[in-house]
C-alpha cells in the first residue's frame, strides 16, 4: 500500500480525538455566535475567554505533536503540521493587526474544521477514484466553464435590449448563467423575451447533460476501484 | 439467508394488510383535513368519530398480534411491536394532556405510516448497498456539512456590509448555504456584490460535485451487491 | 428474442413514418397556437381547416391499417390500435359536445404525440432495466411519498403560528414539500423561523439522498442488462 | 486505434498552445468588458487595439498552419481548419457590415473558445461512451420533449382560468414547464390552484425520473467502455 501509517502517539487515541473534535466544533460555534448582532457583554466576555482557552489547548497539542514526532521538521512541514499551525496562528496574529483585516484572518481559523479529515482513512478509495477520473473531470470542468460563458453571451444578446437594467453587461449575464445552469434559480434575474426563454431551454438541455456526466464518471471510476480491490483481494487469498 | 421469517398469522394475509394500509392512509388524510381552517361542525364530528374507530381497530390489531405471537415479550419489544404501540398510544394520551402539546404528540401518530415498511422485503438489497457504502456516505455527509459552514462564513464576509439586514449573522448565512447548495434557491436571500456572486459560483462548482459523489457511491455499491447475488446464484446452480 | 416483429406494410416505410410524424408535430403546433389570445380571423380559419385535413389523413391511415392487418380485431384492440383511434376520436366527438368540456377532450388529441414511440425499438433495453429494478423503484417512490408527507407535517408544525396565511394547512405545507424536495424552490412559500429552517435543512439532507438512490438503481440495472447482453452475445459466437 | 495523430508542427508545442490559449481567454475577457456601460475612452481605445493585435496573431497562426500542412485543402476543410477560420473572420467582416448586426456576428468570435478542445485527446473515451449510448440518449431527449409539452398543456388547462395574465397561452406554459422540470424554479410563474399544484407534483415525479435516466445511461456506458479498455489491455499483455 502507498499509505504511510502515522506515528501512533497518545494524542491519536480515540478519547483525545473526540475531545479535540468537540473543541473544534465548540470553537466554530463561538465564531458563529460572535457575528450575531446585539450580544450582551457577558456573552462577549464568555466568548473571549473560550477562545483564549481553545487557543491555549490547541497550542499545547501542537507543541506536544512536534515534541513527540521522530522527525520534527518533517512533521512541521507535513500537510497536517501546517494545518495544525494555521489553526492556532490566527489567535496570536489577531493581537498585532487592526480590527477590519482581523475578520479576514479569522476565516483562517476555520481550517481547524479541516482537521477532522485527519482522522479518517476510508477517503482513500474515493481519492483513487477521483485520481482515475482526473482527466475526464478536468475536461468536464472546462466544458462547463465554456458553456457558462457562451450562455452568458447568448442571454445578453437576447435580453439586453428588453431588460437593460437587469442584464447590464456580460458579467451580470454570467451571474444568470451560474444561477440557471446549477438550477438554483433565485429569481432575481430571468429572461422575459421569447428568444431568451427558448435560448434558456436550449442551454439547460445541454447543461443538465453536463451535470449528468461527472456523476456518471465518478460512479464508473468508483466501480472500477471496487472491482480492482476485489481482484487483488482474491489474489491475496 | 439472514432474514428471519415472520410468524405467519392471519393478520399478515394480503387482505388484512391492504385493509390496514387503507386505514392508515385514511387516518393520515383525517389528520391533514383537521388542519384546514373553517371546518363545519359536522366534519369535526365525523373526524372525531373516524379517529375513535381507527384507534379501536388498531388497538384490537395490536392486542391480537400480542396474543398470537409465540414469544410475547419478544414481539412487544421488537421494532414492529414498538411501532404498532406508538401508532395507537397518541389517541389515549391525547385525553390526559392539554390541547397545545397535544398537537405535538399527534405527530407521533404519523409513525403509523411507517408500518407500510413492514410489508416489504425487497428493501434488503438496498440496505446492504447502503451498509457497503456506509463509511463513504459518512465521509460525504461530513464534507457536505463542512462545506455548508465554510460557504456560510464566506458569504457572510462578502455580503454582510452590502446587505446587513439580509445576511445578519452566520446563522442567516447558513440558511443561504442550505438553500443554495441544495439548488432549491427560494430567492429570499441571495448575493448582490461581485465578490459574493463569484464566491457563490465557486462554492456551487464544488457543491454540485459533492452531490454527484453519493449518487456515484450508491450506484457503485448497488452494482457490487447485484454482482455478488449473481455469483452466489451461479454457485448454487 | 421476445420482441414480436410488426407486420411490414407500406405505412411503416421510413418516408410515411416521417410524413406522419411531421403531421403530428404540425397538429400539436396548431393546438398551441389556438390558445394564443387575439388571433386574427384568418389564422382561426387556417387552423380550423388544418385540423380538418389532419383528421381526415389520420382517419384514412387508421382505416388502411385496419384493412391491411391480417388479424383485424387483434390490431383494433392492440396498444397501437387504441392509440391511433384515440388520436382521431377527439375531432369527431368535438362536434357533439359543448364548448367547455371540449377543451378537456382536446387534451386527448395530444396522445397523437405518443405515436412517435411506435417507431423505435431501442427502448427495450431501457424497459428491461426498469423491469429489473421495478421493486426497488416502487419502494423508493413509496419512501419519497412518506417523506413528502412527514416533511409537510413537520413544516406545518414549525411555521403555522409564524406564517398562518402562508402555511394555512397541511395541504399548503405539502405544496411546500413538493417545491422544496424536488429543489424547484419557486419562492412563493418558505420557512422563516429558526426551527423551520433547521427542519428544512434536515429534510433536504435526507431528500437529496432519496433523489440520488433511483439514479443509482437505474444505473446499476442498466449495467446489469448491458453485461447480460454481452454474455449472451459471446455465447452466440 | 482509430484516432489519427495530428501532424506534429511547432505550433502544437506546449509553449505555443499555452500562449494561444491565453490570448483566447484575453480576447474573451475584452469582449465581456466591452459590454460594460460607462467605459472610459482610454479603455475603449485599449480594447480596440487589443482586438486588432489578437486578430493579427490568429491570422498569422492560421496562415502558418495552412502553409505547413502537407495536404492544405484537407486542413482548410477539416473541423479545426474551419474553427480557426471562423475565429478570425468576425474581425474582418465587422468592417463591412453595419453596427447593429455587427454585434450578432461578434458572437461567432466566441467559437475561438472552442479551440481549447483541440488540445485534448482524453475526450475520446467520453465520446465513445456517448456513441455507445447514442440511441438511448436520443430516446430520452425525445421523451423529455414530449413530457415538457404535455405538462405545458396540462398546467395551461389547470391555471389559465385562475391566472389568465400569467398562463396566457401554451407558449407561456411551456416556459413554466422548462423552469419547473429542470428544477430551476425562478418563481416568476407557478401554479396556485389545487389541481395545478397536484399536477405539478405528478409531473415532477415523472420528470425527475427522466433526469435520473440519462445519468444512469452515461454511467453505464462509461463503465462498459472502461471494462472494454481493461480487457484489450490484458490481451495486449
């Protein structure tokens, strides 16, 4: 197997993993509550101290990981090492920077959530399927982008004269393309001319096909990976 | 086979099954009609007596099932035994509790509908496919939740200053995430800034991929289960 | 093969099939144009004579088919015999009935469109896949209906007090369920309470899974049918 | 293999391909910016000269390709030859035609984007899957169109009297069909009668199934193509 096993340290025992996951979720909840308008000063104080506590715990965890790993530099520059560092840095940086950009830096703190990924290895089969279908997915993405742009140009041509305030430029038309081809359809921008409506229908027929394709590609790749596993399983027996 | 056959009693004959199913549907219809405003008093009386009759029939059915089953306690604490009991309890409890909470208890009566499940065994293949793909589905659900939250934070950052009344907090942004990533798009909350729209496009490209994945997983697992069945079928021959 | 070949008569030659298909499409177009408000009297006369001509041609075709088929009664009561008859009957019945119900009868004329189905046999593989997955599709449909109803009851409970004019009864809530779980999301009816929004999220997570399942079932069944064909193909060689 | 290798000329080297792709994207961006209202005259001049430069480069590229290809006429009338010509023609034609139709001709310039397709051969497997499932996809498209029309007629029947201004004719109803069956749901046109809502539910149950089918078809065909490749791979070994 290509997968390298992590060093088994006490921080990777189930009980620690669950406590850390709980803290991550709590920290995310605090971050969300902070955005609520009209918070009482008690809540603000509570949130501030919660954040302090979490930052301390995560820092201790990070330092322990560095200390316990056999090749320290390797850990620091590994994917998980960087994620762990990024998860605690925002707290310390927040003190040095002004308040407006602070909010932007805070977004980085959300990467803590991504640490959940760490504790799961069943993702591998899925990753292999994605790798197997990589080229087809790139082609699909490219074709989708081209279709998005072409449909924006088309609808601009049809609707600009009828609704100059709604379909102002190709950039506004692109927003329509996104909302329509993903079938979200907010209803803030839609065609009203016969030509525009017919064009929408035409584009959607192609667009829904494009959405169906990656689904088929992923399903097909997953089937292939599963079959491969069965064969290698039989051979081992 | 792992499936244990139910005790064949006369209550499981097709004719009874259809009558009971019909009564379940009728009871559900009555429950729905009750919520209509401006009902005549005749209708109200009719609904009341219908409910009484159905409760009596279901009680009799339950008691007969208990009486006829060989291991009574096993039946009472089995999944179907509990469902049957829960389906009749609301009627008797409704007399003892006040009217407002009554409505909540009534929701339980809908579990009657779930009794339909009882009469079908073809679900097993599907259940096996779900079991086979269990871990991948858990991962997918986790990734979806993370994406939902990250997109809520992102859109809050982009739209809060432009629409402070619409994107009030991260919780309102979460509602936008749900409506957008599921492609429902009610149109009550949507981005208007260039940054927010570009972010929406970006998130939707990832989000639609996430929706495509479980479809592929389920399709792949169902294929595997079907192939397994064919092989075991050939071996039996 | 199970497929029975049709009697080869000159009416099934490509040239006739295309002419008849063209007439069907023209007749459908006429029917649509008739619903436009403010038609000139010339157009109305033209539409009237077009319909007369099409009815005459279709009647002649039907009579020829009956006359040329070896077992006439078999043809008259076959699926295509009935479809052909239903496609011309509305024209003759329209004279005897009053104008309001006439419109309803006219809907039947659209069955003409279904005649297109006649000229294609590649549908068989698809039909076999549907037949193979029949039971699973029935279960899925049942589960979807139950979920639709349960979500209607749930949202009624959460939103009725907050929006009594929008979520009037369970029937209005059902309309919300349909628009939401199919991800159409018109935006005429949506939750505004925190509980209702959370419930919507929860229901959509389950609902989108339900949508993914039949896709997987159909894909899996089509794979099985295709594999079957390949095996029987190899055996024939 | 069926695939014919292109003549290897220096214009197909990676460095040239990337430069040309970049110019295509830049040209598309310019075209979009041109549609913005209130452009400064400096921007207009810049855009004009950019377009001139791109047209010159693409013309030179085209002429070089013609000159270097061994069978020149074959290249000129090949798919890529025509695409390359169409990508530069709009610039020269724009001088001869008046301004209003000019905008229409400009749309053709977007075909330049399609040149991206040229530089990728992984599309072949996907093309083979589409070819394999061709007949089923045609049937599906036909059935979708019939369903679209039938649902338009149905909703017209149910809603015309209740909303004569919204569901004016079958053509407006068709717009509703498109927006609903693709689950876009802009919210500009939706049923309000009980019959219309029930009909919508019914049509959506069938319609979502239709959307699931092509996904399954493509997935199944891709699986077959992948299996074929594996088998031929093993045989070569």
